[in-house]
């Protein structure tokens, strides 16, 4: 399509001037492509795509709540009833977020590394011990004197007990990994234990019964270890056993620094209790936020990440492709304190479920001899036949003004640096209701720090902090959740996450009854089952109604349906006629006017085709369509009208647009 207007758009001729659009898009319609989630060779992924030249943050907030997502200036929404891997918008209310033990461990691992310990070798040993020991205890912080004393004592006990029958099965094998951890098991802590060691489980490969026998032999040796006692640590004989060695450290020995909580940014010199040895260098993590722009250092890191983590060919990673994906943005930036008009979110869906409608009709006609069943089924059919009108800002409750926080609204890059070295970059959009995470890439050399998980935790904490400046900014969006793709399921671990049901428009918790079953069903089903009658808002055909001339209830149902359909059609026509059309001639914006005015100046065939395209767009974009100018080339309008005379030709045009998009 055309380039966006480079000057303020002119008002159309006439006495009344249309409302000024806040966004400008080129609509490419539905298209098919190969799928990166299921690695399909055929074009099984189906989406609706548009090119956004200018996009207000308020309009984009409304669009992502309607299932859209952006990649640079390309906006797309999966066609959930047709695509291979169904992708649902997922979000998290940050005030309700409670990190799991595993997520807290990521922060502790970072804290240990910043204090001079916990490098890659330690991370590998911890992971190995967690796998073998069942992950029943938490890592001890760096600088924990008691843990160090326990590990030394256990190594001495292993050496002394090496001749004990049955303890060391293979004297030629390398010594097992020894790691002391903070005690978390209830039985151990009730017995007074502060630390645990699972070396017996390592020796017996997780067999708890055999491990407890080995642990008993080690306890006999450890009970007489004078150096352990001098370090202020005593062996705890109770505590549940299970193959673990339990220890109680005196307050002075156990007073090592705990891991930093979610949302804290580590600075050198903070926290005296976990101070590293003087010979170890303290490190500093800093996170800086700046508007999206191309930075060569970030691009170089992106290439290393894509090559090492995703296996991309370095020659395929160009600056142009990177910029188009992660730097370019159509979002209009709003500075700190600036107010931005934002559409209110309403629980209104945009898809219908044909199978449920047909089931209700079948139930009605099969049970029409039973008055009770007949009345219930008639209501089902009437509700399922009800088609919601095209959504407008007025129909969903209007707008409110959101005040931009200190960073402003728009597209941003967050740089994570350790002692000045760039180790990760987060790409985010700050919107009136949310922070939308777009992409996160990190230095493969720092994989042991789990930087991807750390990035999510820090972005959640940052979103929470922004709410103090922008009270409406409550949510953290993680893009799409694809249940059938294992590598995407991690998003559900950040609880309590919600998915948007495209049928009812409600947000539902992933752990709510029936949601997982709907996600795993081969056929498309609504995620939300609480709403009664399902909304039908994405059907271009007239709703089907089967009646029995002799049945008064069926006749009443048909009448009510026809009335509702007529009202919907009237409301739809009004919304469509009010849509702002940007008529482009060459590279100039020749006219900016409501569709009703533009259509009157066109021959009937192109006017009809333009109206149908705008109808499909308005059903797809929801209330955001009120403020978005729909750009259309004048020569394409005339060409469509005179060269393509049938509705079947829409498919040909869609294929051409798809090829153009793929060529880009």
C-alpha cells in the first residue's frame, strides 16, 4: 500500500469536518503462512494482518485486548477457528503476583553471583543436585559460613566412611557433589534444622530407602567431627530422614545474606550480611530504559542469542530485519504526565461457535414435544442467534484519560548490564493499562543466571512500580499463550495469569474449571463457560433459523431473531459509514472523510467492495476502529470496481497481498 501521509491530513471539503484519527493503517486482510510453533511445512497458520503507519498507544491497548499483537509495524491477529496453533492473549495482574520457589531461586542465584560466587560451575552443580535430590531444599546464599563448614565436614565424612560396607559402591568413581542448602522441609525445620545436605541421595541416585541407610552411616562419622562443632554447627538426628543430613547452625554461623526479593535491583555494596570475601569482586546489575532505537551493541547481542539459543544462521540475521522486528514502532510516544484517551475494556467477544448453535437447534427440534425442553432450547437458539453489533467506543462505555508515567508511553528497550557489560535486552511497550512484553534476548555466556526468567520477574516488578505514577497501569502482558506448544506453556507459571475468551470477551484464569479442557480440544471452544448465551460477532452471513410453522415458540424465536438481526444491521451500517477513510493518490493523502461520504463519490462496485472490506476490519478491530483511519489507494479502488466483478475475486486479492507480505 501507500506510504503514510508526511503532513497533517487535510480536512475534506464541506461544512463539517470529521473527527481527527489517532492512527493510520493499511488493511491486508486474512493471510496464511507456515507456523513456527508446530513447524508445519504447509501454510497452516491463519491470521488477519494490517500495516500500521501511526498508532496511538490507546488504540493499541484496545487492539491487544481484542487479540492483536505487533511485530514492528505489522499488526496481526490469529484466526482462532482456522489456524493450526490457537494463540490467546495472556496477561497478569501484577499486584496479585506471588513468585514460586523456583522463581525466587532465580533471584537468589543472581544475588549469589553479584556477591562474587555462584558462577556457571556452581549453577551446574546446583542443577544436578536439585535433579537428584528432588529439589526439596533451597540454595544457601553465597558467603554462608555454616554451609561452607557443613560441606567440608561431609567431604571428610565421606573419606572416613569410605571403608564402611555398602556406603561407597564404586571406590573408583569420582567423589559426589556436596552441597549444603537452607532447610525448608517442615519436619526438618520443626526439629530445629537450619541446613540440609542430600549427598546420600546423590550416592543412591534418589532411592530414599537406600539413601537413608547411607545417611545413617555418615551421621555416625559427623557426630564426632570436632571441626564442625567449632564452626558452630551441630548434627540434627531427627527431622524426617529421607536420606537428608540435617544440621543446626548457631545464629552467627547462619547469618548469611538471603536472596533479594523480586523487583529489587542489585547494587554493589548493598547487603552487609552476605558480603563476599575481600578477594572476590562485587558486581553491579543495572537496568536502564530508553525509547526504542537501533543500537549496534544490542544488535550484536541479538545475533549471538539467535545463533546460540535458536540455531539461526548468522548470515540470515540482518540489521534491517532486526530493526523491522524489534526497533521500528508505529506507536505515538506520550511524554511523562501527558494524558492519553483510552477505550474502556468491556467483556464483549468477537467470535461465534457454530457447533453450539447447531446443537441448541437440534436439541430444540428433537425435544419440541416436551414443553420444558422446548422453552429452554428456544432461549438457547435465540441467544446463540443474537449477533452483537460492531463495537464502538460508545458501545463499550466510552473513553477515559490515562496519565503517562515518568518513562512515558510508547516502545522501549531495557538494557541489563553487569559491571557495564550488556548481558540482556528487554523490548517492551508501555501502554495506558499495561506493560506489554515483546521480546527478551540475552548473552548465552550468562545462561547459568536464567536471564530469561529474571527478565520476566523484573518486568513484572517494574510494571507494579509504574502503577504508583499511572493508577490504570495494572497488567503485564506476555504476548500469546499457545497451550499446544510446550515451549510457550511457561507463561502460565507466572500466576495468576488470565486468558481472553474471544467468544464472551471475559478474562478467565488458566486454572479455572474447563479452561484446560477447552485449550486441549481439537475443535475451537470458548474458554469461558460462565456467560450463558454465546455472543456471535464474526459472521458475515445471516443467522440460520429453522422453524416449524405449527410451533408458536419457534415462530416467536424467528421473529425475535429477525428483529435483532435488523437492529444489528442498522447499527453496523452506522458504525461502518462513520469509519474514517484515508483516500491515497500516489503518495499523497487526497481525502480524509467518513466512509459514507467517500462511498457516495465512487462508482457502485468499488463503493460496495470498500464497504465490505471496512465491515470485516471493523469486526476484527473492535472499538479501536473509531479512531483509526483506514487507508485505501484510489487506483486500487477503481481497479477493484471495474476489473473484479464478483465476490469470489476477494480470494485472489488476498493471495496477492499475502505474496507482497511474504516478499517483504
